[in-house]
C-alpha cells in the first residue's frame, strides 16, 4: 500500500498567505468544467517572472472579481511568430485538459489536484530558499529534500512532450520495453499511451519518495543494478514488473547530487517551455551530466552527476567529459545525521543493500537527518553560459519568458555573439530587435559592448573570426578542401582574441597532446629547434584521408570530438585536428608518438609539409656519417646503442618527408599493433599478477654487445612468428642494405620502449627466459634479470 505525507493546516495556510501556489484556474471538484487550462510549469514559478508587483491570493481574487481579468502577467516571446507580448499567467505554459483522466468519472481533474498539492509543498520550500540567499547556505531535512526531488522529477515527467510517446508501444525508442508496455496495459485495462502516462504519473504522486525508492530497492535486490540496466539497454523488460517506473525514479535520485545555483548580481535566469529537467553534458558520449530546473530569475536547481563529485575524481579519470558548465564547481551537500554519527559509519551500518538503505532513509531516524547546501553564486559569464544552454535547446515552436528586458537583451546578445550559436540564434533576432527598440542603448554601440566589463574575455567574439565562421556556415565562402578551410580558420584563430570556439578546441588539443607526450620516453635530441610549418593547402583526397584518420585518432587520445553533422561542429573538429598537428609538429616526441599510432599515419602525415624539413636534413646527414664510420666501434657500446641513437636522431627529430623515416614509423606501428594483440593472452605466475603498465619505464641504451645481439635475435624471431610477411634484413655493404637493417633495429628499440610501458609483465616473461648469469638489464627502473 502506498503512503503519502500531507501538509499540516499550518503549513497550508502559510503557503496560501505567501501567494506562492494556486491549485488550478478553478476550484477543483467532481463537477469541474469540461475544459480547464492546466499548467506544466507551475504558476508559483511563473509568478517569480511576473511583470509588476506580485499580489497575494486574496488580492488576485479581489481584482479578478472586480475586473474579470487575470491580474498576473509575464513577458512571453513566441518563437514561432517572433512576437513579444505580455500574457496572463493563467494562459501560458499549459495545455487545456492536460491531466484530465476521462475514465475517472468521479473527478476527472484528480491528478491536477494532486499536482497542485505537491506544488504547494514545493512552493513553500522554494520560498524559504529565496529567503536564505543572503546567508549563502540553505538547510533541508531529509523529508523536505525528498519532496523537492520528487517535485523536480515530476516536473520533468509531466512535460507535455513526454505524454504521447513515453509509453507508446510502437515507438522506436520503446522497442525493448514494448512487451512490458503491452502486458501492463492489458493487465490494467489501459487503452492508450497517454492513459498509461497518467497511470504512472498517479503512482508517482500517490507514493512518497521513500515508498518509490523502496519499490525500486526490491527490484534492485532481485535483479541487480547491472541486470536492470541490461534490461533497458540490451534485452527486454519482463512483463510482470509492475513497479518498473520506480527504477526510473531511483536512477534519477541516485545518479545526481542536488545543488543550488544563484544568478550573478545584475543578471537573471530565463525560463523556456522545456527548461525543466533539461539535460546537458556528456560523459564518454553518454548524456545527462546535468539536469537543469529554472525555478526563478535568481535560482536554478541543478542535479549534477555523481561522476563530478570531488571524491570521484580518482575513479573517473579515464572518462571524457563534455559540458558547458564544468567551470562551475558546486559543493555536494553536507549531511547532518540526527544520531550524530558520521557518514562513513552510517554507510557501513545501514547501506549494506539497496533495501537496507531505503529502509533507513524511510525510517524516523533517517527522516530526522538534515543536509546543508552551500549556494553556488555564479559569475556573470557563468550565468550567461547557463542561459545559453537553455537557449540552445529551445524549439522553433517553443517560447521563453524573462523578468527584465535589459537582462534578457544582454543574454540574447551574448548568446548570439558566440559563433557556435550562430544558426540557433536566428530564432532570437526578432526578440533582440523588439527589446532594442524599446530600450535606451547608444546607437553606435556594438552588441558585445553591452556586456559588462567584468565579463570573461572567452564570452566575447573576435570580429574577423566571427565573420569568417558566419561566411562558412552560410556557404558564402567556399574552399577547395576541408583542410584548406580548417587551416585558414586556425591561422586566424592564432591571432584572434580568446573565444569560446577557440577555447573548446584548445582544451581538447591539450588532452590529446598530453597523452602523446606521456606515452613517449622523453629521449628526443631535437627539442627547441625550428620545425616545419603545415602546408596551407593540400589536395582533396589527402584532406579526406587526413580527417578520416585524425578525428578517430584524437578521440582515442582522449579528445572529445563532436562527430556531429552540423557545419560548425564539423569545422570545429577539423580545426582541432589542424591545431593539434601544428602543435605536435613542434614537439618531436609527440610527433613520433603520433606517427607510430598506425601504419597508415606516416604516409598521410609526411605529405603535410614541404620536402626538405629540418628533420629530413638531420636524418640524411647523420645516416651518411654513420654509414661512413660504421666500421668504427668507438662511438657506440653495441648495436642496440647505435639503434637507440639512430631512433633518437632520425625518428624523433620532428616532421619528416623522406621514405626511410616513413618506413621506420610504419614498421614500428605494425610491430606495436601486432604485439599489442598477441600479448593479451594469459601468463604464468608470477607474471600474471604483475602490473602490465609502467608509465615511467625508460630504456637503458648502453648495454653490452652480447646482450644486444641476444636481444635483437630473440625479438626478430618473435616477429617472424607474429608479424605477417616479416623477414629480418641480413644487412650488407651498400647504404640501402645498411639502412634496412638499421630501420628494423630502430623499430625494435621503439617496440621495446612501448612494451616496457604497456606490456611490462609480458616483456619480463620474455627477458627472464634469457640464459642465467648474463646479469641482463634493459630498463632504468628494474633490477638485473637472468642473474644467479
């Protein structure tokens, strides 16, 4: 049986006197009129955006009786028509008969009444929150927090866009739940998707937060979190799971922590038709880093993914986050347990299972717990960024509402000034024109100049770059190849003032660059010299090959590439590639790592430069000198020492166009790809238990000739068995024969460096097979192996 908590008469009176909530446009009863305008954004929230002073409920009723006109109005921008006007609160952000249950002959507006009851509770809490803004903190007991979380969940669920498709059996997104939907509808005699949606909404409203979480806990205990997730994503939901909607609620409650964001002084949040429960941000391509709920011009309630909790940083390093709100750092709430025990003890005692956790939270003891929230005061750029997230998600058939015209104009202009928003911002052009026409702004002032001086430079736009991006987006500027276009944007971006467009690119380039830098052994001899510049133009075929190779490559290196089909997103990915290549070409170690990522990489990358790069000259001069002096044994302790040095001078000296360097890179990449696959098998103990990764491993280059010969012969034997088509070069007297042997041995050195970092236990297994008594040592961070 489900249970509900109701306000006391004192609480109800307090809320009504505050004028924060109103049930419906008419008093609810079993004889309610056939047509009723029912809001999906509550009136108490819309009143925060009201034009003119907010009136109490008594004042509103008195004025309505006197004039017959709804005395509450808000600014309303209709995006479809481009019109801005003032409309009654009672006639916006709702749908006639939205929640009416025609099968409930006793009271077709029962659900609307239950929603109004929930709204009154939430209105009281949000009113207290506004009063707490000057203190900078807000404390809620567990029951109030649960009610507010339930309100936010239902605010999203009740959205008009959800009702027709949420439980539509033949909707493509419901393929895995179709059997469950059809079975449930049959069992409950439900006739339509909308009726099903109302049935589940009634369940959410009738059950308390604790009851829903206990229903979900029973499912988790029976099937496990992994099993339930698999039902949703891979298999099918069993048709007999009556409370499966509870798991959706449970996931929403447990996947996010609650935070309170306050707009910067002088700025305001805006509300749109879909600004409640709007998701933002990606983690490894999966959505929902944030859920956004705008509850007033001053306050946004943000549910932030628990992956972004400070204590989770060490566990989620491999994930790639993509979000416009990562520069906001809200603190998770501080729990205040009524028992006086700390959170660790509570976790150990009560949270051994989902059910025990749900029981504790629903108990009287758990109900006395409190949570202290630090209110996160946003800067002006952060406020504008959050508004931008809301605006970028508006629909052509949607609408928006704001409190002050001046703040809305700044918000719209800031949004339009960003090149990434160029296409979406067309929807705001009529609004900007109407706001500008009614405000006193200097006639010659540029749109960006309206922003306050405290605005971060990243929110501004470079005029030259902005014009070029607009020309590209509109198609008025054409280029021979995608590379040519990206290269020009990159060159202009280098000279431009900081922009959000450029900052996003730089952030992802830095991620990929760091991974490449960390993957090398740091033995480049050529850091600091002048390197070659990228060609400004390349053939179309090469351009296509480059981006087909580099965009996935950068993704594997940790950069978040949009992969979208929009022209601006496509351009941003391509500029990121060019920017990364330009930076990598100035770092020999990074260029070496990039060139060895794939056997296809050297041939593509070598064609991005004019022949005769500094590395080309270095390679030719050094190899000729070494060929002439090859008979001398005074320079190097062994063949391994020679190959190590050749690799440093010829393979890690920056971009090169000569065939010999390409051969070295290709062979190294082929060996690494081959061994990375073949060395994933099982190993005997103790090697199976030893760490595979040794990121700081560094080769020792001076080893005795006896060790060098044994090492090369064993590695060549392994490659003959593992690498298709490989036959060791015997060497010879000619330059070509000598170079071929050198290339092989340079590649083996490169392979050993990679194995030492990424397959160390496998390499140790090989090296320990060397004869006893050799005192063999290959890395600086190890003891000698093969010793007696």
